C-alpha cells in the first residue's frame, strides 16, 4: 500500500483534484504532553496582518500544484515552501486547506517548541473570528479522527466517505486509511482501561456479564478472517440516475476488504456458559454501539443466532484490523465483524450484546435497511410488511473501477483495452465468474479473478478483484467510444440483474445491476 500514488479527486467541492503521495497515518514515537511557551503563543491573533476566511484557506489546498494554506487557532499560514523543503512536510497535507488541529491530534510528537517557531515563520494572516476552531466547541464531532484527504466525502457530520474508485482495487487488502467510512453518530473517544462489554438477555445470569478489553484480548483464542464489508447503499448513485431515493449518494467504493482479528463471538458466549441448545427460543443477537445520537440512543442492529453461534461462520469481536489496533473510525476498541452480512449489522464500538427471541428494536434494524417493490414509495411504504425483511445478506454485484467512466484510454497493440474492478456476493457465496462485454451483450469475455483460492464456495467472505484485456469489437478503434459492461456470477449461479429500473427501491439499497461505463479510445 505504501506505493499508492494519490491522483484522485475529492468530494464535489470539499476537495479539488490534486496530486499527493500516499501518507501512512501512523506515529511511532512517544507523545509530548507538556505545553511550551511557543505552543501557547502560536496561532494567537497578530495585529497588522490581513484577515482571511476559512473559505480562503480551503481554496488553497495544493490542488494542481498550487499553494498550500493551513490554519492553526487564529493564524493562517502558507506552508507551500515548508512542505517541499522539509522531510515529512507532506504530512501537513492532511490539513491542507483547513485547520491543522487534527494533524496535532494524530502526530502529537511534532508539538515541539521549535516546530511552533517554524510554523510562525510561515504566518501570513489571521483567521476570521467566526471561523476560528475551538476545542471548547459544543460541536459533538470535534473529536472525530483525522481522515485521509483522498476520501470522497458524502457527509461530514456524521462522517461518511469512500475512497477513489480508480484506486479501490489496487490492493486485495484495503489499507486501513482508505477503508470506506460509514458513521451514524460522532466517533466515541473510548478509554481502553475503562471499556466494558455488557452481555445480557435470555439465558444469561441475572445482572448480565461484563468483560473488559483485557478479557477479550487474553481469555480467548484470537481468530483471524479476511472479510469484505459493504454498505447497504453502495452503488446508490446508479439508482438515483433512474429515480430519486433517500440516502447518501454512494458511488461504488462503499466496500472494502480487510483482515480482522479477535475472539469469535461463539467462544465468548460459550465462555459465559451460554448454550444455544438450552435456549431454542433465542433467535437473534442484538449488538449496540457506544456511539450515541442527540436523543441518547446508540446505533444498534442484530444478526441471527445461528450466524453468531456457528464457529464456521467466523463472526468476530474484532480488536485488530490488518494487523493493527482497530482504528477509531472502524470501531475501536471492539467491532462486530459478521462475514457475509451487510455493513449495517457490523456494529462498531460494541458496548452491549443481548440475546433475544426477536430482532433488535433499533431504528436501523426495523425502520431502515430494507428492500421494497419498485412501485413502493414513501407515500405507501410499510416497514412492518412481512415481505420487507431486514437486510442481512447482499446479492451478487460487480463494478468497473479502472478506468473511470468518461476517461480516455489508449488501445493496446493487440487491439484490447485493460479493465479492472471488483465483485462480491453476500452470505459467503464465492464469485466464480465475471463477464465483460463491449458490444451490448452480443459477445462476452471472461475476466481473470484475483481471490482467496483456498476459501470454500460457500464460505468466501472476501471480495474478488477481476481484470481483463478486453478485445475491441470489430469496427471499433482509436478515436471511437465504447461502452463497457461487467456482470458477475456467484457459486449459487446468481447473476446480476441487467437494469436498475427492476430493482429500484425507495432507500436505494441493494443496488447491483450490471455496471456500464463509456470510454473514449485513443
């Protein structure tokens, strides 16, 4: 992942297109806690300097090789020269075009007196008083973690973003920093020393059972599984082209693949003495997070008990992601990872588990993330309709990721064009084929698959990356346009539907029609 080059666009106004080198967001040195005189003085308003607005700063984010401005407290700084001349200076691009307070939160090691002295040398003005960032703000999102600047942002508060589609499939395992983010509330700042997991419900002793983070780390075997997680609204943008829906405008990159580690949920429940055979009335496992909305309600969801208790289903209370401590945006310290299940049920910041005879009463379980007849709209929807079951598994899907729709690409000497994308099917169904057509379905070509070769046909939790050098149809050559369509097939021989119009639903979930792009040839 360290070799990725970020030549990618932004979020429709939040970040313009630019060229940045990949920065691994990690610090491996001790944090300096003392506040120096230089730190106290840095960023204070200085008389005689011009005043700039936050918009002025945002417009100078290094796009197209332009200048890079940042703000710190009440100060505005042009750090273009610093970034080019100082080793590690490119890390300031995390805050390019905005406040660098989040930078200090991530790289606190750099809060040294001499650093603040250097920063002040690049001072060019004062930030407009109305735009000054304060840690005392009542904004519940002010402690959210720093995110990679490459993200295409669908919503800032709560934060929801996807990586650029054309680099999504550069790695079979998605780097943590580029794993899509779907949050419903502010990211909680949880102290691992005081963290507790509460388990209660039918068959659990009165008062429930409490486990610490140390318990989860030391009392159980740590199980590892490679699992793709996909948002229920991935590819919603395709449905929006047919008819309006309610929901964020996710492109096709609200899916990512990672290696997760932690104790199996079944091991944890067995450890506290709970046995499925002793409680046949239990049908669901509720999972509530420690992220809370304005009304004090946590995000919550539930999965089926047979999924949770079967060790072969690899349901994990994940503590680590790609070999690293679970990042805050992805559920630190504990995330439920239910392989093959829609992202909405993979609850982050897990604080409570309840064994129940019915599914969770959470809004997101009973009043959201369901599919409906294409003729059902908000004037006649009934979320309690018995046919509107809560989404657990997702249907087969695929996308062309590189090149992007509308791009101009070179025809190879053998009269082919290179294409690359992903395919995924829920419930553990392995992708067995991805077909590609360049002539509207008259001729199909089978792509090569990059996947976990050893995983069973019915227990493949990761995605598949596909690639092909697709031959151009007769009569098509440089200077022409060509439409490229992909369609995947899983081990159950489920195949993607051809058109969005037949699967449209009012929430824009489960969007999995054939994916088509148009390319210009040169």
